[in-house]
C-alpha cells in the first residue's frame, strides 16, 4: 500500500450520535447519513450561512429532536456536508416517518421556504447512507463536540475484490491496535448514487496538528510491519482499490443544529455568536 493510502487508513476516525448532551468519548453510530450541497460560485461564506440559518432557527423553534453537524470543504469541490446519525436503519426510517407525519404546519412552512431559498444557491445535492463496521475499526471513539476539522477519505473497491479489501484492512487493524493514539472508524456505503463498493474513513480532529501526528504514526507502522508485509499490503491495495480520495472539512457552527449544551461544552466552536 502506498503512503497516500496508508495515511488515509491511519485516520483518527469517529462519528457520533449527534444528539448527545455533554462532551464525552462516544463510540461510532451504526448508521450515518451524509447530505452534500454543492454550491454555485460566489454563494459560499456568509451567504450560505444565512440561508442555512433559516433551517436551524425553524428547528430550534419547533424543538425538533434530530440534530446534525454542518461543515464546509477546505479542499476539493466547494460543498457543505450535513452529518446525522442513528442507532439503526429502522431508527432512521422512523425519524423520516415522524417528520412526514408532523402536524407542525409552522415548521413545515418554514422548512419549505428555507429549502426554496437555499436551493437557489446550489449547483447540485445528494445524500448517502453508511453503516459502521466495528471489526474494521480501531479505538473508534472521540469527544465529538471539540472536533473542529474532519478529514474524510473514500475508497472505491473493485467489483469481486471484497476478500482482498477485508484482508488489507485486517492488516492495518492488527498493526494499529498496537499504536495507542491511532484510531479510526470505517463505514460502508449502503444507499446512494453510485454507492457500490464505496467505503469511507472519517477523521475528526481538534486541530490539524493531529494530521501531522497521523503521518508520524504511519512511519511507525511501516517500520513495525517490515518490507515484506508492506509489499503484500501494496499488492492487495493494487488488486482491490479502484480509487481513493481524501479531503478536509471544517465545522460550521452557524449551520449546525446540535444540542444547545454544546455551546457550553465546546465554547471554542459552538459558543461563538
């Protein structure tokens, strides 16, 4: 496996039950939903923040129970992510049913108006649903409210090469279990456009200094595994991985709809006016 792919797997990854009320180390959720808004040129920054603020204010007024974290791209295409999580696919379905059955006409009208306004800023939109694989993850829990930067890596696996992918990931799981600071959570794309064979690793970080530390951990892993094992890893990667891409995002508290207590729990992020 080349260094770029290795760095992607060494991510300090975690995703959360978004509705937790207090800062704590939390294991990944079983289901993750990521909605992506691709923005037209010139429609970023405060323009998009004002538009998304309409959704936040409407849900706050209705005390809507489903929370999400919003973040903006720092690399790759200009886009915003909105991440929510659930205990199961059934729980996600019930949340959608509750939203559709809601008798809160004020909320519905506010969301419709916000959607129309926001839609004028977008070039495209999509949504993907992921399921967590604990057996492919290492030390997968962090204190989410304090994580400002999120590095997300996607892997597209060649059809019919799942066995090689599983063997490759197991090598990294076994090796990085021995490195105390290393941790990641791996998710498989369940539903979404062109989702077959897509996996993601998500790395929330308090600061980008943690990305520097991840590269140091990579070197330690290389040294511990030795040339023969790393050659085998490179062969597995060449056999099973069709493409990989890594990008970094920064949390946008003005567009996030999180538990109100996060302003006190993580004032450096969510306590800003």
